C-alpha cells in the first residue's frame, strides 16, 4: 500500500470517498483483476446509433415517442400515470437506475417545478430534489413561503423532472431521451393542473420550450404546456456559482408577485 494512503486521516479519506461517489462510483474494487482491454472493441453489429437525437424507428418497429404518447393519454389520474410511465420500456435509462422517480410534494399545489433528472441521492431515495441541490431548492422557496411539505395549495410545491430515471454518472439527458419522455411530462402537467410552472435549468427549458440558453431565458415569463412558466437557474448551478443567487432571488420575487396577481 502506498505510504501516503496508509497515513491518510479519516477526514481526507471520507472526502475522497464522497468525491468519487458524487462522480457516480457505486461499487468497490473487486477481488479479481479485470482485463479492460479484452473484447473492448465492439463488433460492427453492436455499434449503437448516435444518441444526440432520437434514432428513426426501424421498419415495423414502434416509434418510442408515439408509444409514449399513447401510453400517457390512457392515464386518468396521477397514480395511473406513475404506474404507466414506470412500465415504459423504450428508455434504456431504466435499466441502470435503482428507482423510478416520479414526483414529490403536494399535487394540488399552484406551483409545479420541472427539473432535469434524478441524481445519485434521488435515485437512491426515489424522490426528486433531495440532494444538495434539492436542499437549496427547499430553502429558496421557503424564503417566499412555499414548501413541498405544505398542505394548502397556495403554500405548496409540486416537484417533478423531465426524466424519471438517473442518467449514468449524472450526465446531461440526451435529446432522444427528452423527446420520448415529453408526452409523460405533458400529461403530468395536465393532470396536476398547476397555475404556474418553474422550469429549472436547460433540460426543462429544452423539453417545455424547445429552447436552451438558460442564462438568457431565466427571469423572463413565458408559456409552457398552456400556462405561465418561469425559467430559473438550476440549484446545482447556484451551488457552483454563488454569485448567481442574486438573480435567483429576483426570480423568486417575480414568482411571488405573479402568484399574488393570479389569486
């Protein structure tokens, strides 16, 4: 064992462990060595189609987006939608995720928050926004009197994501993944029927508005899924860029004012 590692104090070792966990490492080194070069090159038949956009369906194969739209349309309640969406098997993300992450908070809330996708903590717990970014989100909205724990719709939040399964290593969702899950998001909004939607970050804006560029979009009210929507910087971005919290506070005040005006 390296002398530096053997002399490492507990705090340093724990920090290294948490750092690797944040990067997506979720298993210890095995007892037996693995030759990573053996059979590393994929055979021609195993090379996947580019994933930046939804690949066209093969002749006779079902279109994943059309299948999602038909499935989502069958849901008459949020409970039905959750069960139907969890059974959707055209998104490969479900194969590597621990949990299906549907929503949290009060479904009767006036405000619905649409985020990106579950992270490590969310995947483990099965609820959206429970990690560091989620804790910041809770504090942000508590500052204007809103909480996912509130029972009264006027004081409550309802929280969901574009994707219900965690992408590997918390990578950004791909356009094809967003496209195939969008019918479920649309139906989710219809069934929850919020007064206002907060679009947290680029992925939410890409799904709801068909546009990216959150630094330009944030703070400007628009329409998404037939109702007023406010793009905001994702709390994860605020953790990396504390100077942007001033803008986030302005957006929260704008949301509070909009809620008062729509009462």
